[in-house]
C-alpha cells in the first residue's frame, strides 16, 4: 500500500495536469508544469506549477478539500497563502493565479475556493483565485 503522502502527491500531479490542459483551452495557450522562475532579491528559482508557453500566465495548483468532518483545513489554507506569497514576487504584468479544485460538502454553503477567497482576499494583492470543476472542466474566476 502506497504511503499517504505519495498518494496525495500523485493526486496533486494529476490535478496539475488537468489544470494545464483546462487552462490551455481557457487561455488559448499551452502550459508547462514545474517551470522555474527567479524571484526575490537576490533572485532564487521557484518552480511554479503552471507556466504558459508565452510567459503571460503563472499559477500554483492546490488540490484541496474540506476535512472529512466538514471543517476548514487550516494548514492547507496556510499553504495556499504561501503559494500566493510566491506569486506576488512575479512581476505584476503577468496574470498570476492560484487554482483550487471545486470542493463542496453538506456542512457549507460555499465551495472551499469561495471560502478561501472570502477570508483571504485582503492578502491577494493582484493574485487571482480560480476554481476548476474537474467533473466538467469548467473554470470560475472568483472575485469582482
């Protein structure tokens, strides 16, 4: 039986591949995964999950869900904030985004992406939040 972390990593890579394909159609440009970009001062490479071949779109993928009991996955929320932090170090002339898998449960009236956006939009500073429904490959940009 595989380790739980290796299963999560595999699921994350699958979501990353799905996201690259969905965004390729959505933005009409191909995407590569795990592309290093120098950020910070002094610059250090960070591998971003999604990078368009034209260099205009840069994103991080998070394949997260509510906890089994329907609670907020607070450690995962911090991980999304970390991804947003890295994206904020990319020049603002690029479309920077974090993509979340659509996840709902019976305890909440909003998706996990909606919850994240509502509670953390003050930290985004030009980074967009996008939700992908993997059952339909639909894209939803959150916010104004």
